[in-house]
C-alpha cells in the first residue's frame, strides 16, 4: 500500500511540475488579451483586485511560491521515505497544498495556443464550452466592488473541470467572446465537417 502511495505522490508532483513548466513556456507566446492597462483592469481572477500582467516580472511572487512548494513537497516526500514514515496520513499531508495551488498566481490571459488561468495552461481543444453569467444580487461575487457588480463571470468548461474569471467591462467581454468563438467554435465546426465528409464517402 505504501509503495502505491509513494508512486501516486510522485506522479502528482511530476504532473504539477510539468504543468508549471508548460505554463512558463506558454507565457512566452504572443498575448492576445489582455494587452493594454485598461484590459488588465477589466479582468479579475478574484473579485478583490484585477489580474497581474501575464509576464514573468509581474508573476514573480506566485512563481516563486509555486516552485518553493514543489521543492518543499519533494524534500518532505524523500524525508518520509528515508525515515520510513510514509503512510496514508503522510500522503494526504503532502498533497494538501495542491488543492490551493491554483490560487497562487493572479493570472488570466489569452495566448496563441489557449488560455493561462491561475497556474494552468488550457489548450483550445480542452475547452468544451464557455458562457458569461451576469453578476447579480444572487451571484457569489456580488458585493465585492461596484465594477464587479456590473460585470460578468466568464465560465469556461473543460473536459474534466471548469475555470472562470470576472470581466468588468463590455469591451473586454466582446473581445473575449470574439477570441473564444474564433478558437473554440471553429475547430469543432471543422471536426464536424470532417466527420460528415467521412460519413458521406
């Protein structure tokens, strides 16, 4: 059982490290949104403040925390193995920080290959659908800020889970709608056309 827990823990840490490296590489791509200071101010990962720019210098603190957490978890894992203290409670203790890791980076951006959201890169083909939900009195984000109250929550549904961000301006909503329609809807239409062409032969 302990061997299985160790392998599973190593797998989770490896996945997290891969995801971080992928995010760093995708941050080098051309940014489609946000580009200007006004666009940055109109996007919020959390209702309390706008997102930080999708560049290393602005995301430095979050990236350092993310890397430090990975390093700490690997040290704890190997210490547990060395002192033969690795059991199921220890396993859950190691993995607990991962449940909060997506909140470390205040990041939401559109790049050439997909979206950067928190500590995740989401490729276009991983997105199933998206919708803008008005933030009204019954919404969980209502009451944080006047701009938030007049905005929308963009919910992006993936194959397994979903991610979201707050959009506080009509201009940004229109731009994101156009970008998402262009990159999410078109490939699906092409796939349907390809399947239909196969069936007709």
